[in-house]
């Protein structure tokens, strides 16, 4: 999953939250996917918070994975499992 609000004027208005909510609902209810995942640069705190607020959990770190400003930064992997599938296990 990836979300980009390219025009800075349109950021911090809830568009990414709405897009992620709609995408998650479509993926789980219509497509009946088992899970979604995303990879986010460790310095992208806004995106990390967006996905965590949507229920994604951190499941891995790729150490020094991305070149950024003459150094290397980590990439965080987050995952969201379809709650219907999680309840079926119980």
C-alpha cells in the first residue's frame, strides 16, 4: 500500500486517512484479501503515524535500507491482517 499527496497544499487535510480507510475496506470486504502491508522510510513520521492510526502494526525493519541525504536510513514494514480472518482463528 502506498499513498502520496503530491501537492503540499492538500496535505494535513485528512485525504490520506480517507484514502487509506477506503482502500482497506475495499481490500478486505470486496477483494477479501488476507492482509495489507507497506514499507515506509523511518524518517517519514507522518506516514508511519497514518498507518499506525489505521491499525497497521510494525512487523519488521530493514536496516540502512534507503539512501537519504548522504547516509542510510531504515525502512519500516507495517502489516494489517484482515480482522475477519483474525476472528476466524479464535
